[in-house]
C-alpha cells in the first residue's frame, strides 16, 4: 500500500502543487458572481449571485479611466524597454568580458533593490528636475519610471539566450555581404525572438501590476493597480470581477497556445514517422 | 511599411540609421509628453478616504463638475496629495488641518461663495451641531494663543466617536459605564468576552486610536500622548489596557487594520465585542456586508464620556486654479451644506449620508435623521454624539512621538497573552 501511495504521489505531486497555486484563482472567478454588498464589497455569504458586478464594472468611469491609463502606459513602456534591453544584450555580448560582468551586476542591483527605494529615488529625481520646471507628475514620469525598472528584467530575460549565440554566425553573415544592421535584424533578432517574447510578457505584467513606484510618481493619473491597492475597507466587487476577467483571458490564451503547440508537435511527429517508414521501405503509412 | 523597413535594414549606409536614431530620440519624448498632457486629464480631483462618499453621488459630481476622485489610506498620506498638487479638495481631520495651515498648503474660505446665504465663518457655525461647534472652536490655527474657527479653512463632513459595541443581552453595568475605566473594568471581568477557541473581542489595529482608551483611563480623560513622550512611558500607558485584557485569558483580543473586517466580525457574531468608530458600529447593527438580521436586544453600545471624537473636514488646495476653486465651492455646497428637509431625499447631502452612515455635522440634517431615519433606539444612540470636550479631541503630535507610539504599540501587542 505504501508503494502504491508513493507511486501515486510521484505521478501526481506536480498536479497537487499546481492545484494549490490555482485554487485561489478558481475561488476568485466563483466569487466574482456573488452580488456586492451595500458598500460595494464582496461578502462571504452573498444572498444572490449573478452578472451584476460585471455590468457595473464597465459602467464605472473611474475604473475605465484607470484601465485606459494603464494600457497606455504598458503600450509605451513595453517596446521601449524591450528595445533597449535587446540592443544592450547584443552590445554587451559583442564586447569585452568586463562589460558583461558590469552589466549583469548593474541589472541585478536594480532588481534586488527594494521598490520603495527605487520609487523614492525617482520621486527625488523628478522633484528636482521635472517639477522644478513647473510641470506636474503624470504619464511622462510614470512611463520613464517603468522603463527604468522594467529594462533590467528584460535584460536578464534576453541575455541568457544571447550568451548561447555563436559568433561565427555573425562572421558568416558578414562574409555573405550583410552589414552589421542587416545581420542584427535578420540573424540576431530572429534567434532572440523567443526570449524577446518572454521579455515582452514579463514587462507587460510588471508594468501593469506595479503600485509602489507608480503611486509615488503618478501625480493625478490613476491606474488599475493604484485603484486596487488603495482598497482599505473590504475587497471591492469590481476588483474581483476585473481579476476574474484577467484570469479567464489568460487561461483561454494559454489553452489556445498549448493546443496550437500540441497540433504543431503532432504534425511534426507524424511527418517524422511517415518519413521513417518511407526510408525503411515498409510501405505507406495508411497500411499501419 | 515593410518595404521601408527592409530598405532600412538592407542599406549599407550608416547615415540613415544615425538620422533615424536622432529623430526617434526627439520624437519619442515629444509623443510621451503630449500623451501626458492630453490623455485622460484629471483636472479637478477630490481626495477622500475609501468608501467615504456615495458612488452615486460621485457619479453625479463627476457628470456635473468633471470631478475625479482619489483615495488615501491615512490622513498623513493625504498631505502628499496636497503638496504635490494631485488633489484640489482633500478630506482631513481637525488637528491635521492646523498642520496643513502651518505648512501653507490650504487656502482660506470665502463662505459667501457657497451661496447658502452665509457670508462668514462665524455665521456658519450655527449651521452645525453643538458637538461640531465645540470642536471647530477648540483649535489655535495660527499659533497666537487664541482659539480660532476651523470654518475659516475647512468645511465639516462627518463626525465620529470611538466606542465599544457588543452582542448578546444587555450588560447593565457596561451600558451604565460613564468612562473607559468603568467600561474596561466590566469588559475584562465578564464571561461573555472570555475567549473559547478564538478571541471574543476585536479592535481596529490603529495605535493612536487605541491609545486613547488607556490614556483616558490614566490621565483623567486626556486621550493624547504628551510631546516627546518616551516609548517606555507610552508603553506603560498601553499596558493598563493589556493588563485588563489579559484577565480574560490567552488570545482574548484580535486586531484588524480593516475597519470593514472589524464591523463584519461583530455583525456575524464571530466576536462578542468590538472597539470601533460609531459609523462602523451602525453599519454592523444593520448586519454588515452580509445584511444579517440582528434583533434589537442583541446589539448594544457603550459610549464613555471620555471617548475619542474625530471631526473630518474638507479643505481646499492653496494652489487650485480659479476655475477649479469656483467649482469646488459648488461641489462642497452640494455635498456638505445644501440640505432641504422638505425634500430631503432629493439632496446630495442626504443621499451621501444614506450611504456613508456616519454622524452628520449639519444641524438640520442631524435633526431630520434622528427623527426619521432609524428603526430602533440603539441605532439612534450610535448615531448621536453629544459628549465633546477638549480632552476627547485628538491633537497633532510630532513625528518622534508618532514613532515612539508605533514602538509602544508593538510592546503592547507583545504583552498581550
């Protein structure tokens, strides 16, 4: 019995771990259908269930404004951060070893530094420059702040793949007549694309989610994170509904991506098998 | 676009790339700046505590005046919104208003601009209840040694006192307690508040607010710490409360910074007693978020005469534009001052009170609510605030004392069994 249990545990411990991670998300989706209280909070024992929270979510102007602001910020921050990170990774890889060590170190310092320290230093910077010339904090300061703290994370994501890049590919490309710029866009970028996509996803999430730095430099701009984190009296129904929408979107996205990958892998596998049979002269695969 | 891009990357000329880079370096900040200055501009902002204004009132004010809303956790955070010009109208407490005046952050009010037939702050006093008037005339704003009128700089919003509410049948000694000493004496010896497997008491996790109880017990009703009071001295005062609570046994009380959680625990009878503000107690008496039906004889309160009383007011940012200033007077007039008891439910003041349910400051609204709003006597008692003296008002404390109080609070919690 013990060996049956240990066998079962070996097979299913990952599923158990994933269950522990995903159960709160499932609860979030379920509670998003519990109608809110008089103060707009989610309650443990609701007297009715329905779609009311979702209907009020998209008529709440403050929420819609904050969502629009967040999307604008993410739209600007992501391409700028990832572009800077990609160029930095290539430049560091292409240069002396000492540059790599320095770059890695500086990126790590930025990452291990508590966000509140980063936020305070950025606030002081803007207070002595931006505010000093009579401008207010807002989108510009938020976007610059997000670029500054997201870029190191993008660098850390892209650089490991850059390290595995073979220098002789660059030499071969140049031998074939490509300029440096052409080589970068036609050889390096396609090679780095999986890491770039990963960096984009990471930067989007970090920029979308950030509160500490955003709250210090936002001025009059509100974002979804500042609206959510400043909930002090109960958990608001709109926050649960919005979280639930995000969870469902990500589940659908990951499911579609996994399905496409599965189909692609299956096709490749089928192709390989049929090739194998043709080579061995066993006949066509329809007879198998 | 693809052709241009391909042409760009296929060209051997570095010149185009350098020009492109310079254009990008100039264009990107310009685009960012224009986004910053134009998109979703929040020109006119009111900052308040969360859930301290009705959502329907917010929508009406947003539609009529283009007002946006911001929230803050503590009144100390609210100062940042003023000083960084993030908000035009900010909610604050009576003692913090004095600090903000001294920091040059708020502007003097012109009561004639509220268009309610009142021309001066002195005349405006009579608009408010006696308790509110006592508070409004209790502070020396400009430091000249004379008491001033807070209406020169602020408009009262809601008033609240810090009380004890409990479930079950009435405990006569507790209801008759005149002050915190008597109340704590009864609470700390009554079986109803003894923990079983979990605590039967809950309180807001706020050092300054909870300090008011043992301070009133020790200093003859004075709820405030003294200037530069040491951690040891503050801790010793707080130990008066912990020693009493420890008589109930281990794990007798729990704390929660979320006032909503405190009132819901009381409403659902997870606890038998709670230390909380009267507005939260009122919502708990309605059954809290779950809207549980609570019998009249199953909910009681204790209002010691040395309980902390807090008055919230709205102030105007000194750096507001003239356009916003004119709108601000109209907004506050509708939100806080214009009450018509012949058509009360048409007024924003009433609509807002109906949601927030804290004790209103406007005399006419107060009288109307007392007479017409509540279902039972307990709710009316919760709503009433009448015992206001200078000792029961919070005063500003310096940062060292604030910091010492935080440490003393940790010592207090460690001393609890």
